[in-house]
C-alpha cells in the first residue's frame, strides 16, 4: 500500500476540493453531487488508462533512478495540469480564436459552449491520438526480435514482418487514409493533417533521441526509449497525452464542469502513476510475462476505437472494459505459462 499513499492523499484533497466547489455553487446537494462525479471520473480514468500504466512500467523498469523520478514527479504535473486542463483549453482557444484567460472564463461561466468547441474538434484530436497509439501497438507487434509470443505462431509470423523497413509507418498511414472515408469532405484535410502529425510526433521521438542522447541510436523508438533520457521521457508524455484526451472528451458526457473534470481525472492520473511505480518496484512484468502483450493489444484496440469515434459514438464503458478484458486475459495466460514452466523444470533437471 505504500506505493499508493500519495494517491490516496491526492484523492482526499481532490474530493474535498470538488465538495467545496459544489457547495459554493449549490450548497450541500451540489457538494455531494460534485464529490460523487469526481469519484466516478477517477475510476473511469483508471479503467481507461490501466494499459497505459503497464506500458509505462515496461519502459521505466529499464531506466535509471533519475529518469524514473523525473517521469513520476515532473511527469505527473504535466499529466494533471498540462494534459487534463491546459491542453483542452489550448484547443478551444485555437478553435474559437480566443485567449487562454477568455477560454478559462468560458469554461467556468458557459461550460456548454466550451464543451461544444472541444467536441467539435474531436475528429482532429482522435486522428492524432489514434495514429500515435496505433504506431505504439504496431511497433510492438511487428518486432522480429521479440522472443515471447502471446498468440503463438500467428504473432510470430506477424513479428517477422518487422524485418521490412518502416512497415509500421506504412500501415499507420494506410489506416489514416482509410478513415478519411468515414468523415465529411470539409473535415478530411484537417483530419489528415492531424493524423500525419501523430506519425511525425512518433518518429520525431526517434530524431530527438538521436540528437540528444550520448549513446548511439538504436534501430527504432522501442530501442531508444528503453534507455531512458530525453527521448524516452517525451515518448511517455505523448503516450500519456494520447490516453488522457480521450478521457477528457468522455468526461464531458458525465459533467460539463471543467473544474470537477480536472479534479476527477487528476485522481485517476495519480493512481495510474502509483500503479506504474508498483509494477516497476514489484517486478510484476517479469512475473506475468504476457501482461505487456495484453496492454499493447488493448492500446491497439483503443487506437482503432479512437479512429472509429470520428464517426461513431463508442461508450466509454465499452472502451474501459475491453482494455480490462485484455489485461485479465494476459494475466491468466501468464499464470498458465508460469505453471507450465514450473512443471517442465523438474523434468529438465
């Protein structure tokens, strides 16, 4: 429980803040409602981002203590205030041609208008986040050096395709072009541009790592981020951003109050960070060998859901549950794999 102490403290502070905010507006009924909504948003954020924590842990476990501490410390500030508060404000500011202070006042005084501006630009954000997450999944799946395969021979065959240079980028761009058939003509150019920015951002991590890291560059982003450093830090922050904005959009289906949304999602973000620390410190990924696989498959499904959400409404409950389903399935497969290895050990001896 020691890894979650700070999260429980932040939860208490955020719920108290939500209660005060609700009380200031509509008295005790508003306070109770605000606390309940903030708690629901926190649970929703954890369910949507559990696979994010697993992937974070798979990267962080190979980093030194300095970069681990920087990500878990500075990273949480960026995650809570940058991605769950400032980033949506910036999007609305650009869309409505307003200053950040004006947008903040709009969010507080006219949350319906603020929500409308944000959701009107959901397609562009979904294209960016969806393509970035798809590349995260593809570079895990199409890895010819991966030795352990959750789906057996099929996954091994797919991994062998990783020998083809830039195949992940090719598949991602092809998927982006296919999604353009789902949206109106007026949106196609801006969605295409946003999706290409997702590709450039992912590849850009490779470039930044090559320029700023003292060690020699690896062959792809997956190799680079495992060493930690600036490139890896940026990679995880963009990954978190891709997850977090989907949660922000989903939160507006529950409440239009931007303060309650920030407090609720902050609770979830803290628990995701604590879960990441727990997985790293306990060596859970080494014990449950397919957990990382399940998380990446969940990310792949989330990427497709984000892209599909440009035209279709996908309930947040479904998005959260399908991610949890992959995690549970990978845990069960890991347990079976460990039992099988233990059974074979005496025979080998």
